[in-house]
C-alpha cells in the first residue's frame, strides 16, 4: 500500500493525525527531526524516519525506493514570540523546509499535499467570525511564513499540477488516548492551566483583562485534536482523489464557530478537575486580537466536516492525558 508521509508526526498534532490515519487504513510514515517531537508520541504501527527538512540530502532518500502517495506537512517552528525575535530562523525553517520538501516531492512525482496553516495569517481579523474571505494580514513572522507557504502551494499547483489543501487551524487542544500536548516551552492556554492545577506553575498569567469582551479577557476558538485530525483524513482523501468537491482555493478554517474567553477556560478547568486555578492579571501583549473565532462553513460545505466535540470534552481529555503524563512525554 502507498504510504502517507507525515512531517512533524512526532509532534502534538502530527502524532494524533498519524494515529487517526492508521485507524482509517492508511500507512503513515513519520518524518521528524525530534527537535520538538517525541518518539513515544509516534503511534505504534507507523513507520518512522528521523530526518531534518533543512537537510535536503538527508531526506531526499526518503522518497527513493518508496511508494509515497501524499504528504501531510506539519513540521514547523510555531512559537509566535520566538518568530518575532528570530524571524530569519522562522523563514528558513518554515519556508525553506517547505521548499525543500516540494523539490523532493516533484523529483519523486509525489503530487498531493495537505499543509498545516494557521489562524495567525489573519492577524487582527476585520470581522468575527473569521471566514476564508477575510483579509490576510499577519502581524508576526510566524503568520507570514505560513501565508507564504500557502502562496507557494498556489504557484506550485499552477506550474506543476500539485494537488493541495491548506488547513488554517484555530486553537488546537485536548488529547487522544495515546497522544497529548507537551510543547517546550508550553505557550498554549489549556496545558498551562493544567500545569497550575498540578502545582507546576504557581498561577496562571492572564495577559489583558480589559478587552472589550464580556469578562475583559481574550476570546479564542478551541478545536478538539480529534476533530482536527478527522479533517486531515478527509482533506487527504479529497486531495488523493483529486475530488471535484475541492474548491479552486482549497484553503479551509478549522475551528468550532464558537469562542471562549480565558476566564471561561479557567472556569471549565476548575469544574473538570475540581481544583482552584489562581490567576494574576498582566498587561496586554502586543498583537493579541481581542477575539479570534472561526467560521468553518467552507469546509463543512465542501467536505462535510463538522467538529463533534465541545470545550468540556477538550478539557476532560487533556486532563485525563495529563494525569497519566504529568510531565508530558518525559514522565
Ligand atoms: N498547536 C496549535 O494550536 C497550532 C495552531 C495553528 C497551526 N499549527 C501548526 O500545526 C503544526 C504542528 O503543530 P504542533 O502544535 O503539533 O507543533 P509541535 O512542535 O508539537 O510539532 C512540530 C513537529 O515538527 C518537528 N519539526 C520541526 N522542524 C522540523 C524540521 N526542520 N525537520 C523535521 N521535523 C521538524 C518537531 O520535532 C515536532 O515534532 C505546525 O505547522 C504549526 O505551525 C498548530
């Protein structure tokens, strides 16, 4: 059976996508340099190659002698603040890595890719909910690298007939039985709140409690990792089949069409864990939009994808995984 190459498949999202690909009868082959990922996160049954997308000679052989039908490209560096401090590294990794990958795919006649993009391409959105027709104006280098990635796919499709889908994730959260969230450093809200619950942080810093939102804190759209992974399987199947359901601009938001404030997340974690979460207010951070809520109607219409899990399931699953792995994959 032809394999599906999953770059970044030892990371948070890639490991769950790999798990679901196996469940759907695909044969995933994980490629990861383990800079952020964990061997223990790679689903049993998946192939694994440790390789770096920055080293084209080292990973060109990945395609040689193998039957790879498509690539799901998740490998990237993705900490917004780091991207502001080290923009060249971000362009080299995220844009350079994609170019190396596309070169190798073209040489091996692999013509289908699903690309991890982000809501950061919208910057401060002009309206809520955010549709794919909203202006794209990233306000940090991370968002710019992902927007450039989308443009590169548009141009490669026009020149080489590449078939592609780009998925713009909003805030991915939650866990499967096997795989959970363990970034270093952890910048995402739900795992940070759980670290407070576990006594690994003294309190939660809330950056901005004076926004024009009902409780003054920022509102974000959280999507369960399993819903997100299901969207990847649908997108992969559509791109493999060159499905006529794919629109000319195959770029899709992945969110829940529903936002929660930082305070609402804290309240949900307190309810699920039965433990208090002390919070300390800090000034706003530059470039944090007050609200970021997706419209996922485009992918619902094109591919029939709809999220099936809400905030409670996200927090329950993240808490269950964290209790089994209090120190992430290290323990
Ligand atoms: N987590 C989110 O909420 C979120 C939101 C929007 C977009 N995204 C995007 O989703 C993708 C996955 O995010 P994640 O949260 O799973 O991050 P992650 O850091 O857990 O996973 C990324 C993986 O890529 C690997 N990697 C990085 N550079 C590499 C390289 N040069 N060669 C080979 N492997 C490399 C890392 O070791 C890691 O395993 C990224 O592209 C990210 O930008 C994530």
